[in-house]
């Protein structure tokens, strides 16, 4: 895709049929980009009209795409007793191996909706990258987790926290309050 303009500028080196195909391909790519921009604008417009999506977007790391996907998949979150259940449903909690009274926590379970989990993790990664010099409680907590463990563990912990916050917002129909 990046090399296409350069190839088209060197038309004399290529066969006319090949150049025509590349021109058609470039036009199709441009049309797809325009369609994606239209869909993105429409999604943002719908996100502003729907109260649940608007409330979810107040949370750092949850944008219009993630919020609308959460509302579409979870609805009012009534099927979950608590936020931990929803986080577990999304596969954002560690697997637990227990034997002889000793409990070991492993990697995240990766069960449930992989698309939603991916969106939440990408949003959490953006929050982690942006928390550099911030002094609020959430940023301090996230930086301390990243220092104690590693960045990936901190990212998943933030995604888990966002899933629990999303459950509270959807199930209680409240506005997000920063603690």
C-alpha cells in the first residue's frame, strides 16, 4: 500500500495492463478508506446519542468503539452478579491452579469475547502509555503495578479494572465517578 504511489510514478517501467490494475487497486483502497471514515463518523455520532455509550466513554481507555461493543455484547450487564464475573467472562482474570490448599495464579484465561478483550487491552495500553507524569490515584496505581510486575501485567490489570468499572456503569445506570 505504501509502495503503490512510487510504483505508479514509474509507469514507463511496467506493462500498461499491470499499471491499470494497480490504478484500480489504488482507487479501491481510497474508496475503502472513505467508507471506513464514514463508518467511524457514524459510530461516533451514535455513541453521542446513546446514554450508556456516553457514560462508558468517561472511563480512561474506553472510546466509542469499545463502549459501543460493550453495550452491544453485554447490554445492561444484568447477567453478571458483579464486575469480577464480567471480567472473567471476558477472559481478563488469571487462571487459578489449586492443589493441597495452595493456590497458584497463572496467565489470563482468554475465555469469552476475544474482540472485546482486545479492545479493552488496547485501551488499557494507551492509558499506561499516557500515565507517565500524571499524579492521580489511578495513574499512580498503574505505574506501581508496572514497576512491581511488568507492563503487560499492568495492561491486563488496567483492562480488568475497566471491565469492572464498565459493569458498574451499565448495571447501576450511573455516571462514572473518578475515585
